[in-house]
C-alpha cells in the first residue's frame, strides 16, 4: 500500500451566499486531473443504519456497490451537489482514499461540484438543497 495523499494546490475554500462553503478552482484545471486523494474512515454497511440519525450522515460517501460507506477526511467533503457535475469520485481500495478527478475542464473561479445521486425530495428534505 502506498499511503499517499495528493492535494491539487489550486483549490480554495470560499463561502458563497446560498451555497455555504464551496471548493473553487484557483486556476484552470484540465479534464482528467486528479484533484484530491482524501483519506477516509470506512463505515461498514451494518453500521450505516445509525448514520442518518445525525448530521454526520450528510457527509458520508458511498464506498462500494455493497452498501458500505465512508467519511472523507479532506476537502472533498466540502464539494457541493449539482446535476451539472464537473468532478468524479473513485473509491481507492488500495490506499483507502476517495480520489477526486476533474470530469470536465474547470475554469479558474468555477465551483467544483458533483451529483450526490439522490432524488429531488431527498436532496431538499435531508440535505436542505433546493432543486438546481
């Protein structure tokens, strides 16, 4: 295992009215660039029944298709939702990191976003996110 963590140096945290904390590109980023490799805390499916009961549940990520989850311990946990995503996520089993990649070219000043994969009602009721 190669326990490495990569952070793309051109990411900023900014507060945007109506969106809260956002991750913003400080410079142009090319499609396919690895942005982050954030360490995680693994949450087995058997424990996931308890996560929705607290605010922590709003920050969990799907780890695999078997229903396991993870807590992302880096900037990736602050990337907001949008159906017009420009970031993709990959669970890295070997390093136990969540790896984030530029899905499209991202211009300086643009917010990094990805699709949380929930329906409109769940986004509104659980996450407090209005429809795009």
